[in-house]
C-alpha cells in the first residue's frame, strides 16, 4: 500500500529540497554562483600551521596537570576513593582526551 507512493514522494522531496537549497544559496549570496561560493571558503589549516604536534602535546600536558589537581582535590572529598588514584585517573584521562582531540580554536588564537 505505501510502497506504491514511496518512489513518487521521494522524487518530489528531493526536487523540493534541491529547489529550497538553490533559493537559500541565491538569498545568501546574490550575484555569486555556487562555484564562487565554494572557492571563497577559507582553506582549512593543517596541524603543522596551527602549532603542530608540540602545541597538541603542550595542551594535553597542561590539561592533565589541571584536571589531575582537580581530581586529587575531588578524591579528598569522596569516601572510599583515594585522592591519589582519583588525581592520577583524572590526569591520565584528561591527557589522553586532549591529546586525541587537540587544542580548541580559541587556545591557539
């Protein structure tokens, strides 16, 4: 029952989406074509230009130290959890997460 109308509605939805996207592009950039809009986008900076691996490691070490201290203090407040193990766990977790994710954009600017 629903399978007979599915192809027709999918085609109509794709046509409507394409039409709406063209209208949005025309509204946002009058007088500019799609090719010009794509070429006007800034090039993505690679990791070497934004500080490289050294900036990533420095951010990871700093994050690990700060959050390790916070974890140590939090361990002082929690019963049945040692402050040392909480601090080491927080420092290792923050270091690993920051090393994988890298510094945020605001950090390098």
